[in-house]
C-alpha cells in the first residue's frame, strides 16, 4: 500500500485486526489471508520498509514504524478498517499504544495472538530466510528467541494455535472476527 489508497470501509464501526506473536508465528500469512477474504486493506510495516528503501537497521525500522503509525491513524480517521502486519506486539506497552490510537479514532482492536513454540517459529524463520520468502531481512532465529524471552502474554487477545494448518488458522480467525463484529456493533 504505497500512498494511502484504500477501498471503502466495509463497516460503520472502524476495526483493526492485529495478528501478533513472534517472527515465524504466521502473522503475515494470516494477515494476507484475512485481507483477501474480508476485502479489507492490509497495512504492513515490512512492506513500508521496502517501499521507503529503508535499510534493515534501527534507523530504517524507525522510519517505517513512524510512517506505519501515521497511516494507521489516517486510515482510521478517514473511516477505514484495517488488517495490520509487520509488528510482533510482544510488549503490553506496544499493544496499549495501539489500543489508545484506536480509541482516539473511535475504532476497536481485535488482537489475534498466534501462539507457537519458539523452536517452530525459529525453524520457520530460518526456512524463510533461506528462500528469501519474507520481506523483513532482519528476521533471524536469534530474534525469535529474544522476542519470545521478552514476550508479555496478552490478556485481551484471542489465542490461536500457531501450529495449525493455515486454512484452520484462517477459519479460527474469521470466526473470531465474525463474533467480534456481532458483539460490538
């Protein structure tokens, strides 16, 4: 999503659907599948890094992160619902910041915690790196272990089995979305 080019918002209420978990959990796969299935825009921080031509260092990450947050706010203020990707949201403070932004825009957040064993996530990251299958070039098994060690278990997220087949994971996420939309109209 280069400039903020979005399809009309499908709902009166604005939503952020946010898969979360360590690198290798399956967030990008799930986010892409949700965006395709629901017809909602996907806002991917890693894609913004590529778009900016940002280096895969702290400065490049910070530039992409700042633009990502601005685009989230702009989309919500314009009345759009989004699927977010490209951030693990391992710390409660990060989740609270997104919750606050959503609340400021009268939007709601559906947190989808993809719970996966660290060894499985690290193996997926290694496989993706070898195949250059993911845009984030700073994903390593070491990063998986570091983020897993710092992970603060979310209390307000729906836990999804990260070892489930992608179709099963998508169906569970879609059920959660449908339930959230029914309950919080």
